[in-house]
């Protein structure tokens, strides 16, 4: 799932962005508690830690002023008939591993602590078409995501750490609103820096211009125009998976028809038609070469944003996704379609809990 900065796309990034790539098991990021690698060019050691493999004493001994945390959030969501359900999760895990290396090499005296990925995000692309429950999508409520991210961040900063950067593989506006809220709460309440770096990336005009330049190198102006808004499962995401996990891309992508949409309201119309296969744009035009170039752009951009924050730039004063889209008149129906079923489910859960308590007076209080 991807996100865009032009205020018109519910799940898109840049002109063809937010790509999905698979986790590469890199030394130290997902295998050893700490790995002291060296950058071949500089010879500088990189210190990357996986929190689940540390003891509490290991963590408590870290320098609070020189330790940053990476928290990644993925999604299980339908991506058409040709891409895996965990595409967003594969992407953000890969990006986190690469970002951790780049940041650690730039900050050799710092610790980069990689948190386990949250595999569940909020709002699937199926909800663009008004389908609340889909066999390929398994998300959590916006309120649940907000609470989980706030809980994790709050515990990190209450242990004395000051820097948390959240990376998302999923671009749905309701998803990012929840993450932004949680980050703001932790930052303001505990005098720390917890920020949604993916939201900054998607709203940065200079960064997005680089993405447009990459697309222009790979496709003609006529191609780009024909793709429409590459909002989900199209050229961008298919290219990225082709670049790193071609075994997960069904070969049927080569013959899939295009679903070109030019606006948010048009996306809803197309997604509501019977037989919509769950993607937009033109996956048949995807290429591994394009995916590799775009993924490198994402990794570079997010690494640079993290380094800017640590070095003193005020990231909180910058635009961030999805605020441009919130002012789009076409967004309100989609937001209602997303949050309505969530609130209905929450009401059922609360009613069940009340009924359960009424029937069992001797049950322990929650």
C-alpha cells in the first residue's frame, strides 16, 4: 500500500512510490544481538542491535543519549491476484535493515536498536470499494494501532531513551493518522522524539521530486499518463517485489489488464465494480530494474531524514502524510467507510464484555 502527497490519492506515494520488498537477512540486524560490520569505503564499524536477542542488562547499559530505536509497521492486505498479502511487511522490514546500516555507519558512536515488526496495520485497499472484510486483508482498528504504537513508544522513552523513528510499509491515511497521533503523544508527554519518518518522506516535495525523476527514467510520458494514479498493487509495488522476491510474484502479472484511475472518486467507482481484482495502475508494465532504483531512493531518503533529526533539525515542523488528503473532498466517504465498520465492531466487543461481566459477577475485574 502506498501514499501520495498531491492530496488526491488515498493510498499512494510520490508518482509511483511506496514499494514493497522482501526482508534480507543481514548480519546483525536479524541474526545476532550485535554485529560490528565495517563500511567497505570508510572502515567504520556499524553497531546494530536486535532488541529481542538482548538481555535487560544489555539494554539498560546502553548510552541513552546515543541510542535510537527503529519501529517498523507492516500490513497483511490483499494486493491483487499477483502479489503476496504481506507485501507491505516485506518492504518495510527490508528497508529497516538497510536504513539501520546506513544510519549506523553515519553515526558510528551510536546504537541502532531494531524493534520487531508490527505485522498488522489499519485499513486495507479493499475498503476503497466499500468492502470491510476481505479474505486477503487482516488489519486492526485505527484505535488499536494508535494504542499499540503509543504503548511501545511510551515504554521505550520511560526507560530513558530519547529517539524513536517509525517506518511504515502501509500508506493508508487512517493508518498514518493513528501512527502520527501515537508519536505526538509520546513526544509531547515524555519530552522525547518519536516520529513517523515515512509520513515525512511522503510529504517532502524535494524527496518526491526525486521519485518522479526515477519514474521518468524508466517510462515514457505516455506510459506515465496511462498508468493513472499508481495507488495499489500496480507498477510500483509489482516492480519492487520483482526486484527482490520474483518467486513471490505470480507470472500472471504480465497479462493483467490495467485499471487506470484519475481521481479519488474514480478509484471508488472502479473498486466498487463487480470483479475488481484488487489493484490499480498497470502491473504488466512492472520491471525489476525500476523496483531496484525506487527502493534505493526510499532507503536513502528515510536514512537522511533520521540523520537530520538526530543532528538537530526540527522534524516536527515539517509537512507529513496524510494531511494533504484530509482536505480533499473525496476523502470523507472513504474515511467513513473505513472507520464505520471498525466502530461497529468495537461496539459489539464492548457490548459483549458488558454482558459477560453481568453474567459472571465473580469474574476478576479487568
